[in-house]
C-alpha cells in the first residue's frame, strides 16, 4: 500500500515537472517581451567604465543549475540570440548549457570540485560565456567565487604575514574580505574604490591617490588596472603609497601565454582599456624593485577549479 502510494507520488511529481518544463515555461516564455527578459545566464556583469573591478561577487551564487533552469536558458538563448542572428553568442551558450547539463544533471551527485571560499562541493563550477570566450568551471553556485578568488583564498593566507601590518584593498570583493578577516585577523584592512561609497576611502582615483607616501604594508588590487586609462600612472601611485620592501598583490585579466598587451581604441563591453599579455611585467618593473608572477593554478589544489595561466603579480617595492 505504502509502495503504491510513493509510486503514485513520484509519478505525479514527474508529471508536474513535465508540465513545468514543456507547458508552463514555454507559455511564459512566449508571453515575455524582450524588455523583461533580463534574467539571462550569460556573463552579464553590469557594464562599467573606470576603476571598478568588473564585478564584486558577494556571498550569494546563482544556485545549482538543474534541468528546469537549463532548459529555460536554452529557450532564452534561442529567442534572444539565434532569432536575432547573434550566432557566436548562440553557439557559445549552447556549449555552456551542454557543459552545465552534463555536470549538473547527468553527474549531479559527483563531488569533483570544492570551493575553498565557502566549502561547497559538487560536480563542477558553473560554466559561463560571452561572445568572445567560454569560462569553463567558473562561478561557484553557492558563493559566486571565480577562479581568481579560489586561487587567491589560499595564496593570500600563505603569502601575507598575519602580523600587525596594514593592507589597502582596492575595489574590495566580499569573498576575499571574509577570507582576510577570518584567516589574517592581525592585519588591519582598509578599503577604497573609485565609485563605491561603502568603503573606508571612497572616490580615490588610482591614477592620483591622496594617501601619504609609504602608508601601507600591503596592497591588494584585483581586476582594476584593466579599467584604468593610464596604467603606468596607476602602478606609479601604487608604488608611492607602499612602504619600502613591502608588497602589492595585483591580478589583472589577460592572456598570459601571449607576450604583447593589446590596447583598445575604446573600452570593450566590460569597460576594459586593454587586454594584457606578459609584457605588463616589464611595465610593473619600472615602478617596483621585484615582480614575481605566480600561476594560481599551479599553487592550488586541482579540485578548486583554478584556471591555468590565472596569474597573480607580487610586486615588491
Ligand atoms: Zn563558493
């Protein structure tokens, strides 16, 4: 009797899923106007121009994808990209949906990755894309950490001295603030940003910082330099406010298997002024006595899903 009851409940649940997937969602989808279709799965970080990191991920991810959410994304991709002729984006989204479908539907019980920022573990991190590139194994479903946060979370713990020192954090990312506060509690952390006001020092232009020279033991600056018109000036000012023999920890997105930085005539869709190559190290060396580039992938556990060639630059004054 109980068996028949649970069988019936399971059957009803399956019928309900089928109704949602193939009746309710398509009807809702067809009713949507283009203006209220903003809940895209694409890598649509808000566009900004200037000295703010592309996004400041906090402690809330998009949740673990499932068959329902991925099917919905496939429908939106069809309507938004294929019907409008955005073929590259359409195909990249197909690849992302397929990768996520394979991981989160077919292998959903596997524990292949673990996020060192929030301890979530699952089959993979979420793959995202834009029209230019695929970001495999990118966002943590729980805390929204990306490759660099997962790599930096342990790297900072190992690299910074947990002593009575001070650190200035540019465009602070909540995920890393939590790590710093929890693991490096003896370091005094102060924050600054060009746009955000919920920082210790708002309205600071990295090309013209108002701090006294030699004010800080450490500087942490992630994904900011690419948003700055004059990066030479930014490196110069960072060096000026750093104490002698102290370190600036800098990450900048780029293709570090290439040498040359590509300058854009105007900022790209993400507000980047340029796409960096390894020659940025020479530029940094003009302002710092030593620059060490470390691949976060090579110093992280494989299950953290840190991208290859995700470099961190340790610049010593
Ligand atoms: Zn996480």
